[in-house]
C-alpha cells in the first residue's frame, strides 16, 4: 500500500511531506498510539474476562452433567502428589492442577468420574470429556469439547449423534471396528466412514486417559472397588 | 481528481466497487470462514466494526500522524480494534468465536481495511470517512453472505442451521471444505463478469458522445 497506488476510490497521492519531520515526533506518535492502544485493550480485557471465564466454566459444568448422565451433584478432585484429593494444600493454585470430577446420584452413591483429556486428532488437538464408571469399568458418555476436525467428515465425532451414543455404556478398553464388522462385543465402537483417523483418535484418547487415571481412581475408592 | 458526493462515498462500496467481488480485497476471510451463513455474518460484522472504528480514528487523528509512520499507526489502530472485537465476541457469542478461530485475529491483515485507511480515511473529513466505511463494510457483509449462503445450502443442505431440502438431501460436502470456497467465488465472479461484459457495449455507446468525461464503466 504505497502512496501512489491506484486503489479504487482513492485520490491522487498527497505530495509527501515537504519538510523533514523530526525523529522524536515519529517516536512520540507511535509511542502515544501504542500506549493508548494498550490502555484500551487492558480495559476491554478486564471488562470481558469474567464473562469469558464464567462461560467456560458453564460449558464444562454442562459437559460433566451430560457425560455422567445427570448426576445429582459432583465434586472436583485434584491430581496432587500422585493421588486424587478434594482439598488442595494451601498455596496451590487450583486452576493449574489436573482435575477430574466425581458425580453422585440422589442417594449419594458414586455414579462415575468425568475426565477431560486431549490428544492430536487429524488436524489439531481434540479435547473431549467422558464419563467413566470405575466399578464396571464402563465408559458412560462422551462429549467433544474442542476440535478442528474437517467439517463434514472428521467433525462427525461430535456432530454424528449415532457415533456419540456409541459411548453410552461400553466397556474399556475400547476397540474401534469398521461399520458393518461389529460382532456385538461390549468393547466395540463403530467407527465413522470417512473419519477413520478422527474416530480412532477419540478411542485412543479415552483409552489412554483411563489407563492414566484408573490407578488413581482405584486408590481414591479405597483400592478394593475394582 | 474525481470529486465524489457523500452519496457516492456511501453507495459505491456496497456494489459497484464491492471490496470482495470487484476490488478483490479481503479474499482470505471470504474464502476461509464462509462455510456457514452464521459464520459469514459474524465475520462480516466483526470486520465492519473494525473498519468503522479504524476509519473514525484515522480520520480524526490524520493531522497528528506524520507521513513516515502512517502505515504503522494505521496497523496499530486496526490491531487494537481487532483485539477489542476478538474479546467482545468471545464474551458475547462464544460459539461463533470458537467457529471463527484464528480468522478474527487475521482481520488485522485484511487489505480492505488498511486500503480504506490509506486511500480514503487518511485524506478525508470524518463524516465522509464514516460513510465510506459504512458502504464498504456493508458491501463486505453482502459478499460474505452470498458466499456463505451458496456454500451452506449446497454443502450442508441448510440455511442458518435450518434444513431446507429434507433428510434425503445428500450434502455436497466439498462446498464447506476449502476447495468449495474457491469454486463458489469463481462462479460468482464468472456470473458478475458475464453480466458486466454484456452490459458494457451499450454503456460505451451511450457515453461516447460525451467522450473524455466517461468514468470507469461500471
């Protein structure tokens, strides 16, 4: 975008400044503009941050409700020092810790754990949350939180309800099978045609997360539940 | 110098000199985020907001900006408004913000906006600059909507998420993928140029007697 370009709707370029502009003016112009821009951005950031955070927390809460099939209540457990704990020692920042969520039914019995996990999919990291019943080692629900999979193909891992419902009650470890090859085994997930890599990624994310967390969950539940 | 009336400042950006379809500016967002009508509208409005804000500020402060640093200052102003738009969208419409992803931040490098600052707002009074930004912004939204409608209808069988063909329609998935953006803009431009090439001969004849003053054939 030089001065003499023929942009439509422009006027002939103004003759460039006749007299030399002192350097301090150039610096002060950019400095002032930068400072003003900084103030404005900080102002908007402070104004919008609570809303953005509240929304993220709400999305997470809804997702927990969804994958645990509507628990009466749930608690947050922090992964601290190789164990799950509901109370963090003072001085630890709760937001920086890995968290999993434990849901309870109406009678106070444990209905399952919700875990957030993320790994590479086809295009970018796929982040999902799933519900896991420790006693029966079953996955009870899955919801994709964030993905950039191909629209119309890979994004079926979140938009294709028949795929999402596959995860409502399936025994871990999960095994993906091509459509039509299912044998009715309780570990099987029917994969999506045209989204093989994305469906496989979802299955892998869940299996890895269960592998990672199940010792912690077993210890938390008193060791003998499994 | 071709003097323009305020009316022309406003209307020319809308269609006759449409930023995307005629000037070929801002093609990146027009190709990248027009896979649904909702995304097109959000991107159009965000760009519109940035364009209006920057034009106002550039026009207001043009006396204080030395010629040597004008482009950097324009970019700084544009980037500020983009950041404001980015945060506001995330707070107000988080789902759409998620769908637009990195393309909101990329409004900064939309040549259409910088072009209007350099070519118009930095040389004109505030009122005219706002009219020009208004027209150009509306033109951009129109172009985005044309793209988004074609692509969502063909690629997904829906408009704004409402199914229009019933469940028997097999979506033409390629239209919501990147190649579909190129096909769509290609066919829209083909159609526009065809209409123009048919109109041109008549106009030239009409304008010949007054030769010398004939402006650009529209």
